[in-house]
């Protein structure tokens, strides 16, 4: 199981090495380490859901921005390992 939230990410890679702050959906592993982020998007099935999204985004603005080096990106391979380095069958 993973968790996610909205966070401001300094996406220098996407801006030629210069600072570029973007509100992103950030995914975390079981240890709470950020492992990746998605393309920014907004959407909900109804207005109540949109209000919840807005509140989550407001919370993200209260947290310090994440830097690219903060992420422990997930490796995708046929022989995946869990968070403790154990290979799955």
C-alpha cells in the first residue's frame, strides 16, 4: 500500500536546471519516503470532492518544497524488490 498527497516540488529537470516550483501529486513508500510524482491535474466527481482537493492543495502550500534529491524513485523491473530489498517471486 502507498500513500500520496499534494506537495510543491522543485522540478529543475523539467526547466533546464533552473528552479521551477510545481504543485504535484507525490507518492510515498511504506517508510514515508517520496518515490515519485505525477503530472499536475485537477479533477473530481463532484464539487464536494473539489473542495477536498482544494483543502489538500492549501495544506501543500504550508509545507516546505521537496527537491528532486528528496525522492527515492521506484525501480520498475521484472525482479522487483520491496522496501527492505527483498525480491518478490
